[in-house]
């Protein structure tokens, strides 16, 4: 029946069950996952708040309530998908703990996450604001998951209590990342063993201000393949 006196016809109510409203952690996780997917497809240069919102099936306002711009959004997305301390095994020995951590990080760099990291670091060279955020919120955020490895070593008496909070704590991960950026993945086992035995352990065991030498490190407990 046509409408009477120009009244608009009744319209069916929207079915919100097809696209339920999400809030809090559920919505944030959807947004951060959408960011990583966009980065994998378009890179940082091609990423926009509009594209992320569309992929996450939300509005741009939901993004801007949490992040002032795409740089902050990207950094939080990458941080949310890092390895956690719970991912790292406890072998009972600092050397094998560190090697296990580097192996897991190396495996992650061999996934699309590594390609995203390479692209972001390249973009940081051309975007001063993004580079500033990376320095402030990534490089000054401490050693990340490997900090748990170092704290366990402090408890066992293998290293001094000041080490986990020092600049030395990040060196192994920094060297692994540098090798990946130059040579790609997979990272050879021998390279990880050299990082640990020739650089990282001597550095962690040397007192503050003392010269570092490989002789200060304990002998490796078996070959790198046995660790």
C-alpha cells in the first residue's frame, strides 16, 4: 500500500547481529590486526587510517580516539605482536636461554612480520616524525622479551643485577636485527652463536667501564647446534 499524505514508508530495523558492535580490547585487537595486514599489503607509505578502519570494519573515529595518527598506530600494532616473555623457554642457563630467544626472533623475522619491520625502518629514514616515535617508543622501551631471560640469569647469579636495565641488554637483539636487514632470513645458526659467544656474553659479564674481551666469557656448553 502506498504511503498516505506523503508519509515515508516503514523501513526494516537494521540487523546489528550481522555486524555486532565491539568495544574495548576486542575492537582494539581488530584494529591492530588490520594495521599489520595493511602494512603487509601496502607498506607504511600506503597505509591510511581510512583503509585500516575499513579492514577492521569500524569507523575512523574509533581509531582517532585511541591514536592521534598512523605512526602511533603502526608502532602499537607492531609492539602488540612481539614475542612475549611467556614464549621464551627457560633452559636453566643464560647462554642457551639467549640462543633460544634469538632462534624464536629469527623465526619471526622469516615471516611477513620481518618484511613489515624492514619496510618500517626504511620509511623511518624518510619520515622524521616516525623516526622520532621509533626512537622514543621502541628503542627506549628496554630489551623486550629477552629482559625475562636476563632477570632469570640475575636470580641464578650469572650476571649482575644492573645488567637487565642497561644499554647492554639489547645488544644481541640489535645485532640479530641488523644482520636480518642486511642479509635477510633465514639467519644462520652460526651467526647467532657468534653474537652470543663473541659479543653478548662477554659484554654482559664485563663490569661497568671495563674493556670487553671474548676471554671474559665462559666456555660454550657444547656447539651451537647442541644448544
